[in-house]
């Protein structure tokens, strides 16, 4: 049996473009220092999960110092946190490595992974706590215990497309999409060893984002429905 989980240590415009409407700012969603609190661990130990998902998990690190996670806080390798595409920011989960039985509670504070059938990207601390650090990839069960916002209704959504290996290709797609979705906010931005394009429909509406994702052609890149808040 793996030992009980302990709290982590303290953390160390061109002429041809259509001008899209300004995108609403997403407020910061703080997580406890270190990712989880003693209250979080107690909650996981005394409650049943409200949702379970099984799939592949890997781990990642910030491509540069001071990079912000999607929740608005500085990314921290030493915090027990993870990235998921659609769970509300701040969701409390427990990740179990199905190969070793190791598990750890953590909070969602970032978005990803944007690759195939992977469901989670873990920080360095989360990967070590679940035995994924050395293997780099493992099949896991993710149990969701608490979400600050509804999973099934509301939320602020976008479609993320990529990854492009050069900025020119990302900007070319951005121009094409601006013509097709003039009511949306389309941006291109750098990721880790790649460039991405993101379409935010008016009002960050989920139904419109889903419709856009269905309409995109495979040649435009792999599309991921992603929650922003």
C-alpha cells in the first residue's frame, strides 16, 4: 500500500484583418498554496467522487520562468496541480496511477493536454506523487470530488487549434478564421515548442464553440473544446 499523502513543501494588426470584439478577461481562480490543503485531503478521504474519467496522463513544466497557468497564477512545478481541458478551474481531483496504485489529490489550475487521448498534464510534484515522473506517461483514473462551478452548464468556452511548428503557419490560419468567424475573438500564441490558435466565440458561449469545432476542417489542425474559467 502506498503511504498516506502528505502536503507538499512550500512552493518555490494588419490592413486585411477584421478587428474582433475584445475578449472578456477571465478572473484569477486561486488554488491553495502547494496545490491542496489539509481540508482538501480530508474532503477526499471522507467523500465519494462525483465524476470519474480514465485515460492517459503525462507531466509538463513551464517553458519559461514566470509563466502563468491558465487560472492566472504563476505556474509552480512544486504544487500538486494539473491541467485538464474542460473541468472548472479549481476543481479538486484525485489521480490514481492504474499501473502502480499510487495516488494523490490535486487541483486543476491549467488547460491541456492538447494531444490525442491524454486527459491530464501533471506538474512535476504531481507526477512524482503518482509515480508518473520516471515513465513520463501512464494510464490513470481521475476522480473528481469538488468543482467550484457547474460541470454541465454555463462556463466560458473556446476552441483551441494546433499545434503549429512555426509562427507564420499559426498567423496564416488566424487570418483565415477571422474572415469566417468575424464575431469571434481569434488569437495566436506560443506554447511549448509550438504555436496555437484560439477561437473565442461571442460571449464565450459553449454551444457556439461546439458548432465551430464541428465545422473546422482537419487541414486546419486538431480542434479541442476548452473551458476558460
